[in-house]
């Protein structure tokens, strides 16, 4: 394969590996030891999340679930409790389901096969490639957001990288650039290079080891590439969040449905409007709905919309009928909140000092 500007050579991988040796990240916790389980867990956590955010979660998670078998034997609540705050909770649910799948169908190990990996919940083509390359040194390409950005600039690729035709071309280029050796290091090098040097905004082009062959740099189009996603402003919606406390200061939590936003997490009950909130309150609690204390609005952005949450708080309430320790609704002491998977903004709200 010729260079990006037709130089007749392709030392793309060699230059990235040389850069990685002196500027890459060599002390990430999933690298030491670099076992298939730890690599897999790291890759799942790194989906849509920065390394600096992932590291403390990873270390706590492997402290509780050091092996695939220990993860598979845990309850979903236990897994979500350790994941709580990291976001994109489908990753945790898929991780747990995949661990159980591996115990049942792969003798307790991750399969060393691309098709079998992709068949597991939560593992796509790029994540499978990253696991194969880093855990076993297989010659497998990756194409995460960082790699898409680097290849789009280096080769001057037009079009939003997630469009099928553009993504197909990028996969072809990613495969063509693969070296024959040091696949684990090369995979990490690509991710590090995009995350720390060929960044989305203000890339350090003067320090770039690929600059002499970079089409985007040569054409003065670094800020234009990769092409942005065609889109529209995120829609907004609002919801009432019901924070009910009993005489002992316990909080009434409700399990979210198994699908949708915050699926299977424990959270505060939510209502679209006061009519719906009043009906829920009067069905489940004894007290005066109109005595609610309105707390400060909590904004939260999801991938497809923005949510404005308006918490209402009541103190010293009692349950109406059967509200206890059951599958979907329970009183929980504040000291026990860490044992449950809670959405980050709800955990932050509940972490505020209990009222006197």
C-alpha cells in the first residue's frame, strides 16, 4: 500500500509504534496483567468513556469481580452497583450476560474467535478486534472513534465516518495498515494517538509523526475532517422525580423497567406531570402530596435527548399497602445506597446531607 500522498511507502504502523514507545500509555491497569478478561472489561468500559474516568471504576470492579467466573456468579444488582456512575448502563448488563454466556458455552473463558466474540452481548466488530489483538496478539483491526478520526485525516476521507460506505472504506484502510508484529502495542498506540495527539479539537499537528503524509494537514483541512454528523438539536423533556422519605430517613426507591433509559437500575420514582405524580403518590404512600418541597432542577443529557428533572421531596411518610423489600419498590437506608446500582444524577441527589 502506498502512503497517503502517493509516496510509495507505508510505514504508518511503524511510525505509530515508534511514537507509542516513547509517548504512549504503558501503565493502564488492564495492561498489567493483560489477561483476556481484563482486556475485555477495559474495552467495554472505554466505550464512549475516557481513560481517566474509567481507571478508578476498573480497579474497583476487578477488586470485586477479579475473574470472569466471579462476574458471572454475581447478581445483576451487584454488578450495577459497581458500575453506578459510569453511565451507559447497557454495557454493564451486556457484560454480565456475556459472562454467563461464556460460562455456559465457552467453558468459562472468552472465545478466541472473532465471530464468537461478536456473538456475545455488547461486543461489536471493533471491540472484538481490540480483544483479539491485545489479549492474544491476533492480527485484527479496530475502528473506534479515535481511529476513525486519525484515518479520516490521514487519508483525507470525506463524509461522516459512521455512514456505511465511509465506514467500509475506513475498515479497509485499518486492515491494510496492520503490522505483522506487536499487535497489542499497535492497537493501544492507535487509541492513544487519537486520544492524546490527533484530538478532535486543537490536534498537535506539529508533533505528529504522520504529518508529512497527512492529507488533511497538507490541504489545510484538519479542522474539517472527519466530517461532522449531520444532525439537529437534541430534543428536551422534563420529568418530576419523587423523593419520599419515611420517619427513619429511608428513601423509597423503584426499580426501572428492564428496557429503556437506566434499565434495571434502582432510582427514584418518576412522573411526566403532577397529575401522574399525584396518582402514584396516593397509590403508594400516606400523606399530603401538596406538602412536597421542590428541590433544584437537575439537567442531564442522554445520547438522544436532554432531560430536565424536577425533584419533589417529602419527609416522614408511611407506605400505603405493601411497600417493603420487594422486587420493584423498597425503602432503602442512605447507608445502603452504595450497594445498589443508581443513575449518577440520582446518586448525586441522594448524596446530599439528609434533612434534619
